[in-house]
C-alpha cells in the first residue's frame, strides 16, 4: 500500500477544493486509476517539471472525469471531458505545468473556463 499523497488547496474563483498532489513520475502515472467516485470538492492536481502540452488518458480509471490544464501561472488553458476506461488522449492546448482532475461536470457546474486562474496553496 502506498503512503497517502500530500494535498493542496486549489481555489478557482470562489470555489476551493482539496486536491491530492501527483508530482512524481510514479504518482502521475497512477493518478486516479482504480479509485471510486470523487467527492464534489476533491480532486487530483498533476504537477509537471516541464512546461509543454501535457496529455492525460483514462486507463483503469472507472469514473468519468474532467481535466483542466493550466500554465505555470495557473491560468487555465482548456478543460477536457474524459470518459472512464478509455485510452483516448486529452491534451493541453498550450504549454501546461498543471492538470487538475475533478469529477465529470465539476468545471461546468462551477462555471470554470479557459482564462480563469487556479490559486494553488503550498502542499500539506
């Protein structure tokens, strides 16, 4: 069993969520694979060491998710809908450093869109 991941608070507009941090090759590769449903204000923040058009997929991930890709300043580049258990590739539309995965529909429900900013607090 892996130790629990550190968490951060991510604020987008008036919405604050607690996100597990995937910031190593191993944690980014595993992501939310084989996990149950995400509570409404919980997610996973992928942190990459380099700025490039990073991509995600849903291998072994049993629930639909949405992902928001953001640049080094936290500005959201695009939000993509991802279907469970697919190998479809979903990529940032620009140079990203962050990818925030949330339950399917979360970004739409909270009116989060391209150009909004993620304020990411230090990990706990």
